[in-house]
């Protein structure tokens, strides 16, 4: 009986060792996705997102290297409404300043694809994972590629009639990045060594599924806030436009447009979802403290609570200080970290049952 136990332990250790590089690889890609989201925030807040008006997946890796090439890029930018309306006096040097963030954003996307593809093939040759797992991993690669297509679709919305990208497409692009980020973390956590934990068996998963959905909706709502630059107005808290419930929430017709196109309503929705998340997490924390405490996998619960509090402080501070770049990027990044920790908690509950 002892020898069987030792044998099982050795087998588990060997399997864990073989999958450890795969887990690290997935976590690295998830971190790169998070960095790319942050760089995307820089392009948005600096007005750089429309500086490159063509999509060249291969040749676009090389930036302009000559004065002639720089002038051609600048001439392309001059053809879009953002230049005519917002930057008619922009010089070539000013254009270079907004070009580099967008170029970096696109380059990072290509690097992520490379960092995914090469180790994937190596691990497949090494047989570190089965063909059964190779399928879902390949789908993650395809999802990453589609994210690039979605990003260009977003950019095209600002090339003809708008001076910035559509808030609808921005929210879709951000949400797709979130789904990819969460999928990477879920798969990585699921590859941790299998074991049984009583706390996981006794903890219901559906309350966390609700929390995960609330966070996802909030991040999408943040995309609409960013797309409409709604954070640049109503920079008071807890009152908004002098009231807890401002009076201009339904001024657009038809009424549904206010949810997505009225900056005041969009910001109010973002605030309201934040309040709901705080109350819901406080409820989950209290519920878990009464149901058995925070041992084992449930140690995630107080961590989530602390991240939520940090996010609230960041959100309020970002609003009151008129959305400075460092705070805005940190606020966005912490939202993804909160979502990542929530999905890790859910994955662990599933794995440890």
C-alpha cells in the first residue's frame, strides 16, 4: 500500500514537471496580453490609435526608416478626420510622437503570436501535452489572431467619419482581449497537479460565475467610458452632476442609445456596476467566513476583496484627477488582474473537486 502511494506521488510529480513549462508559457502570454491592453490604453489616451491608417501584418513590422517613408505615413494620416478636426497644425515631429505608441501596440501583438506559436510547436514535438489539449491551445492561437483582425476593424471606424474609434468597436476589442486573457489563465490553472480538497468540494461555484460576469460587464462598460471619453466629465464623487442620480440620463431618443452613446449615462452605469460589485463581494466574503473560512482554495476570497477595494480607490482617484495617464492605465490593468484572479479561483474550485 505504501509502495502504491509512493508510485502515485512520483507519477504526479513527473506529470507536473512535464507540464510546468507549459503552464509558465501560458502565464507569460497572459502577462503579455495584459501589457498589450495597457499599451492599448496609452494609444487611446494619447490619441495615437489612428496614426497608422493601413494594416500590413508582415511589412508593418518595420517602421519608417527614411524621411520619404515618414512623410508617406504622415500623408496617410492627413487624409482622416482626426487630423483635419483635431490636429490640423500637427508637424511631422508631432506625428512621430503619436505613431510610436500605435506601432508598439501592433508590434507587441505580432510578438505575442510568435511567442505562442514557437513554444507550442516545441511542446508538441516534445509531447509535453496530448493532442486532446493541443486542440484548445490552437484555438487560443486563432483567437489571438482574430483579436488582431478585430483591432483593425476598430481602427477603420475612425478613418472616414469619426475623429476617434467607435466606442462599440472599442468595447468589443477590449472584451475580446479579456476573453483571451481569461482563457489563458483558466487553461494554465487547469494544468496544475490534480488533487482533491475538501474546501473546494464544499464551495459553490455559481456565486463566482455571477461575479465573473459582473466584472466582464464592468470592463466592457469601461470600454464605452473610454470610447466616449466619459471620464473627462462629471469629475466629482459621490455626487455626479450635483446629484446621486443625475438628470440627463435619458435625454437621447430612442432611450436605448443613452446606454451606449450618452457620456453621462455611460459613466453613471460604470459607477453603478462598481457599487454592485463592491456590495456583492462583501456579501461573498461574509458568506464564506460563515461557511468555513478561507482555508485552502478559499484564500482567493480575501485577495479578491482587497483587489476590489484597490480598484475602487483607483477608479475614484482617476475620476477626481481628470484621468491622468498613469492612474488610468493602472485602473484598467487592475480590472484585468481582478478578472484573472476570479477565473483562477473558479478554475481551482473545478480542478480540486
